[in-house]
């Protein structure tokens, strides 16, 4: 495993982050393919064995059971100070109002079984709350010791820039990471958001780095419960399949050159693009084994250009349109 410092923070994280959306009770009606407590524990245990110390979840995953299952597994398997634990807030009543943030942090801490988060991420930009109210509420959590650092997720470049500027001008805690939608099939953030993050030394920790499996397997759609029922992934990727399949085929071709998997090549593409720690979802321990194979692959500039060649502009997916 490789490790990296998260932006300007003192958090040292593994260069793969295990996402917690795969954990939780299917009865919550968020996803039909989530893992039960025992299955979740097995995946978390294997992640720890591989050296992964960075874990991400959210208050809205499977109606809170995602946080519960992850927190329970980590408490059983390792010491709290050995992991970097992140959760998110936005998809809740009040979005990012002060009252909502103060309420939701307490719920997340309780479900995760901890008295602090290493990283607290705003899940989206909140156009309904004054930005200063949000930033001051987050800053107060840091001062109170409930949060060590803050991050952001999926928004437009100008929105993120304005929040960072507001923090700087008012002496408030700035964001150290950006969990945006980014993979070989979706690169819209290369226009503005990613350059802004680089300028501000904000670490990139993208979600959906494997495009819900579209750049991790030869079969575009797959034959799993998730493939058959994940309506969100279908909306993100399948409407542009005709153009994007060419990119997946380029990735598949590179597996022959490097003697590895599509997962490894796709994650190596992220590292070549300067990503700090992509957030990977796993429903099987084998998914994690494939992911760590990325560290044995160093793509050349020519390899990256081959993957990038067929990319066409896409509809914005992730950031909420103002």
C-alpha cells in the first residue's frame, strides 16, 4: 500500500479509500445490493489487511445503517487512531444549515461509534443556506474537536472556489479534499474544478472511479444484483454507452500490455492524473485485490492519451445545477 498526505491537512491516508455505500440494510430501499453486517466486516477486514486505512461513508447511506455497519466493523477490527474515518452531510433535512450540521454530526458519530471524525465532507453545495453559515458551522466542529478536517464533494468549480475564499477571508477552516465524480468515462471536472483544487493543494478523492464497473470488466453491463438494479449508475453511464465503450475497450487492451486487470489499469489512470485516493466500492474481497494491483502499473503518457482519445463532453452528473 502507498500513503499520501491529504492536501494541507495532517491526515496520512492510503492511496485507496474504501467507500461505505456497499454496506447497509437493503430494506432501507436505497440499494438492493448492499452487504449485511457480517459481509461488511469481511470486506473491511480484508481492506485493513491490505493496508487501507481510509474509510468513507455518509449519513444517508442505507438510512444510516451504512455508518452503523462500518463503525461496528472498525471498532471490532482495529484501534480508532489507526484509521482515517470520513462521513458526509447534505442529503438530510436542512441540507447544510447550522442546525442540520449540528444535528447530523451527532447522528453520524453515534452510528459510527466514535467521538470524532477525521474528515467531514459536505456531500453537495447548498444553494438554500448562506455559505458563511455553513462554513462557520463546520469551523465550529473543528474547534470543538468533533472533526479534524473538512472536505467537499461534487459541485461546480466557482462554488468551491467561493467557499474556499470565504474561509480564507474570515479565518475559517478550509477544505482539504474534493470527492468529485471522476473516471475515464466522466472527465467534466477537468475543465475548472480540478485545476482549482490543484491550485489550492486540495486532494482529489473521486467517487465512482471505476464508473460503476464499466471500466473494470469486459462486459459493460455485468450480471450482478447491482448491475440489474442500480438505476443511478444506469443514468450516469448507459445513455452514452456507444461512445464510452470505446474507452473501456482501450483500457481492456492495456491489460494485455501490463498483464493485469481493467480495475488496475483504470485506477492507475487516476494516479497518472494526480488523484490522491480514489474511493472504491467493494462487495467482494476480490474487488480489493484487483484494486491494489494498480500499484504495480505505471501508465505512460502515451497510455493515458490512448484512454483519453475518444472522450466526448458529457452532461453534468453529480454537481447540482444552480
